[in-house]
């Protein structure tokens, strides 16, 4: 079986209704979707990705009416954030209803739900009467896909169809916020909506983004989003080691890029950039494509510069920290 890449929404719906797997575009990354209320279909997601069953999934919906089927309570502050950011890259962890299979939630009493901001997938979601469980459409632990071709390259022989919606505009997974403790909402994953944006709506939120033994949301494991190429911090580099190296700068305008460029006669290196125009939105959108390109170029190691540690830069650096962790 080799998956076709196409734009056929009716075909995608037919596959999903019959328990199959379809890669779907979102504004964040491509997701590997199955009927979120069909235990067997959801199990096939874990098999295709080689994903451990202890890592819960996110359910995707096309309208807020479907929330009533999936959760038992939506706190007022969660509703305020939905009003502000849905559809968009913000996922809510809420008490689940009895309709949600345990395989989706790793046996937990809560479920993660979001409404993606992509016209193709919203169109699809609003033509079906079930949510889509849809983790990133890549082998577990590898760099997330931001194009249909990324999905085809690694899962093309394991799934039924790839719905092409172009390149992802955000390029970072959704931010995840838990309302299990209604009075103390907590960020479980940094992502496309910044903590500062959330706090302008509901005030201070806590943060707990590392859980290795029993994660309550996707993307909390220390080793994740990892290319095979080894990533090394530029700030800790021995200058002699930079000779004939590849350096991934945040942008051509960063201070360290300017400093090393003036010493090009001493240090011969290849320069790559997260963002050519020095914007965090472009850096976020390009992040996973760049990490994949390191492997496609056959590079064994690359020195990299951190993003500015603010705004979306916090989420970019979170992904880089996890991508640095050595693969088994």
C-alpha cells in the first residue's frame, strides 16, 4: 500500500468512516487522523507511528457543539480562551465524557481537544459526526511534518491517504492548557499561542511541560522532535571545532552570526538560518522543515543558535531542547 497525495475530501471522509488513516493538514503540523471514537481505528494510529500507548492523543473538532459529546465540563476561563483563539493552535485538556475511548487518553480521566485553523480540515471535520484523533503524522519521536511530502516520505506505505493542504503556516504544534484544576489552569506544552497571549485573557497560568513517566499531554517527553543529525549548542562550541562545520543561525541579523561572518577567513563554515527576515513567525514555520533538511543533506552534526527566549521563541527553544536529546 502506498498512500496517494490529493485534495479529495469525500474520499478522505469515506476512508475515515471505514476505520482508515488519513494524514490531514492543519495550521500547526500535519496530523495522522482516524475516527477518535473507534478504538480499532485509533489503535492503528499507534501502530503506524510506532507510538507508545502511554502517550495520549488530541481530538480535533470542527465546531464547539461537538465538545458536548467529548467533555463533561468546560470552565468559564476555558470558554474565554476558546472565544479568543479557536479555531487555532490551542488545545484544552478537560474532564472527558464516557464517549471517549480510554485508548485516546492513555486511560486518563481527561481528554485533549482542539479546533484546527485550516480551511481544508475544517471543511472535512464539519462533514463528519465524529472527532478525529490526530497526532503528528510522523514516526514517533521524529521531526513533525509540515508538508504532504514530509508525510509521504516516512509514512507513505503505512496509511491510506494524504490530504494535501499546502505547507503549514504556524509550523509548531498547538499550545496545550489543562483545566483539570479549574482554579489553576496549567500549560502542558508550549506552542503556537504564547503564554503571554493566554494571560492577557485569563490572568496568570502555571506551567508543567516535562513529564516522562506518565505524560498528561503529547509533546512532554524529554526526547522528541529529533532528527538523526546531532544538534550542538553554538554558544558552547570550541572555536576550533567550527572549522568546516555547518552552523544553524537564528537569522543573518543575529549578533553571533555577524561576529563569525567577519571571521570567515579564519572559520570556514556553511551558514543556515531558521529565519531569513529575523521574525519569530517565520522561524517557527521553518523549524521542522530545517531539521528534516539536516538529515536529507546527510549531515552528522550541526551547531545551532537558540532563538530569542521570548514569545514564540520559547516554544522554538523547547523543541530544540528535546531535539538535542540523544536517540537510543
